[in-house]
């Protein structure tokens, strides 16, 4: 098979990566400012106006969503893999630092309350993700700084810095003109920064941003050690309730809400309370959507998706009583949530199939499934909150080392599409991995037929070719154009690393490098489902330019339903064969 691996257009990306990796080898701090030139030269598709004096609101919004709210105060970012890395570097008060989170990126971070942020790395992909985000944030901050130096605007921001009320139309027009933004872009910043919008702009007007970085640890051994700690914590918190090393395991990489929503039926039982919530909060658009769904029987299948979306918002608003009720219901049907207490931040869920209730299942999942069939199962579903890049390889490698009976690997998550629209679902059977440079060929257990009947708004595209990129910013139009001409239309970050781990799970050697790798004949299911979250070939259109919002739940649950139906179908067949074998009818397969 002929294979063209992109070279033209990727040299600037490779130079950028070599630059920050060489700088981070230093034992002292390095300035993000030294990366600005190579960052701009990369011509990232997520930062199309990096070189321009005009602000790039989409890039700033994207970066702001993936950094913690304390970022305006932060001057130094420390990178490490284990808690001991920070202790050994002299940060003995580290346990007292505040745990902080970013709305759009799950990553363990701690803030010292002054100017220092500690970030835990799960793999080198965290470096490839975080460094460009910090560079973009600083570039755009400093653009705004230069535009906010007029005395009138500085006085306005000083007088309003503690204000939490929205901009008036006149104020928005004045501020947008000063910042060279259209009104919509300014309003997006106001929405993203929320109550600290004025204070953030005031801080920007006072000084240029100069972030420094220091790598405290970054060895491959420490990445593997951190993953070993993750597995040990998983086993410890299960407290002998489930022995993953002795039970058949279906491994799922998704998120922490879709599977449990489909399995618990909690949102349906709380429909009245969720309706009261959207009414009391004045969510008129959601209220109108709810009434349309209840009125139109033809689209009534969206009600569950709608309730799942509202439940997520409801819980995010801090409704502890409802969360406690949900957790109690989950535990009653064998769903164990395992938080990561130390090291990197990867939440896990261990689901005992034989304790699930058929009458609680989402109707799309429950079709053809009886309580007796569930009770017969000895399998568990191990769902992990999908990791970033090479962390996928580290985690699945650990799982395959410790789990005795791996029944399937199912991966669902966001991706960029070069030939579709936001909300479409892509099903690849070829993945080119930029980490290993391998092109993996495999039999994806899903087809368009498995997903299409559960997808309302988008299109399902199977037999696709995917590219596992190194990072979201580490892509430019020339680079993507090479892949597009080779038929690669699905860009994501985890597929290649997962397939490298799968190769090592059934072959007697480490995965190769820069080869075509045939994974046909793997003795367990392989399933990849990607839903499109942005279209990078549309210039400047990325997740910083918009949001999946409520429409995003449609492909999320269409793919999650397909995964659970596949697992239950396979497990019912396996349980039937196991019971027949136990009765002497036929051998166990």
C-alpha cells in the first residue's frame, strides 16, 4: 500500500515543538515569550490571527476555557507528574495550595494563591497541549493590553472592576471599538469571563503578561509510575467490591456522564424537578425546547437527551442533594465512581452489569434486554474519562497488563472533521498516528447502521480515515491539506495511542514505528466513534468560536447508546455460551 505521510507544512510545527522541548530541559524557568515567534510561524488553524495586531477572540476564548480562573494572576507555571516532584523542588506547602479547574480541559492543577500554578502531566501530550495554549493566551492578552492604554478606557475599567452586571449596549459599543472587536466577539468574552469580566480587563490594562515555565519532572518512567498509582488507587477505592483482574472487562473511553445517564434513568425520574429548575432560572430557550419536545411526538426521542443536558447544568450549579441522590442510585445498581486522588486527573467508573436494573435503562438501550439477562452476566464495564493523547496509551497499556479478560475497547469522543459538519459522527477503520508514525488498519465493530437511528441532527460517516494529531494547536492549513488529499478527514488525539496499546496487548513486541500495521484478528472488539466538534478547514471556526451547547448531546448520546447496545449484545451472547458450557452442552469460547 502506498502511503503519504505529511511533510510539507509540518516543518514549522516540528520546529515549534523542538523549541519548547529543548527549553523545558533547562533546570530553571523559561519565558513563554521565547516561544512567541515560533508559535506565530506555525500558522496554527486555532490561532489564525496570531501574527495580526487585531485580537483573535476565538483563540483567546479557546485558551481561557482551558486554563483556570486564576490565570490573570499567574506568572509561573510548574509542570510535574507526581506530588513528590513538587516537594523535591522545595514547594513544601504544596498540600495547602488550592485545587483549581478549567471549564474546558480536565487536568489536575493547584494554585498557591499568589502567582504560581502547578500542573500535573499525564503524558507528554499534556505538554503539547498546554504550552501552545499558554503562548496563545499570552499573545492575545498582550494585544489587548496595547489596546487598553487610553486614559478614558483605563478609568472606566478602574471604576467598574468590581462590577458584575453586564455591559450596556453603549458601553459594549465603546469597548468593542477600543479593542477592535465586533460586538459579538466582545459579548463572547463577557460570557466566558462572567462575573470577573471587568476585573480581567482591568488587570490586562495594567500590565503585559509574562508567563514563565519550569519542568520539574517529565521522564517516561514517571509517566508510567503515575499510571501505576492510578491503577492502585482504582483497586484500593473499589475495596474488594470488584476484582477487575478476575472479571471480564469491557473498556470504554468516553466521559463521566453519558453512560451513567443511560443506565440509571435518574433524569427521567427527576423530570419534574428539572423542569422547575429551568423555569426558576429563566432558561426560556430550554423551556421552549422542552414544550416542543412534549408537543411533537415525532421527535419525542429527544426528551431523554434534553433531560440529560439539563441535569448536567443542574448539578454544575451545586445542587448537592440531587447529586447525593444520583450517587446513591448509582451505587445501588453497581456503578462505582473512582476519583483520582493523587497524580493526574482521570476519573473512572466501574459498572457491574449483573446489578443493573432493566427498568431503569434508557429505552434505546433497553430494547431486547431483560433483567434475567443482566443478572446472568459476570462482566464489568470500566469507563474512564477520556484522556488526552499519549495518556490513552499509558492507561490502556496498564489495563491490558492487569485485566485478565479484556472483551472490548470502545472509544468515543470529540474530533474535528474536514468533510462534515459539527454534530456529524465519524467511524474510522484507518488511523494514522502522529506519535508512532504508524498507519493502523483495523476492523471497527461499528458501522453507520449502528448509530444512524439514534442520531437526530447529523450524518453518520463510516469507513473514514482518521489522524491522531499531536495537539489541537499543532495543526495548520498546509498540514491538514496533505492529509485531506490523502483521504484523512477525521482529526482527533487518542485513536493512535489506543491502537498502539492494543497492538501490544496481543502481539509479542512493542508497537513498531513508521509502518503500516494490520490489526485484523484482534481477539476482542475494537470500536471508535467520533463526533465532530469543529471544522478547522473553515477558517477561524473552532471551539473558541462557538459551542456544541444542547445540540452537542445528540451525537454524544447516539454514540453512547451504540456502545452500550454493542456491549450488552455481546455479553448476552457470551453469558449464554458460558451457561451452556457449564451445563456441558458446549465448551466455553
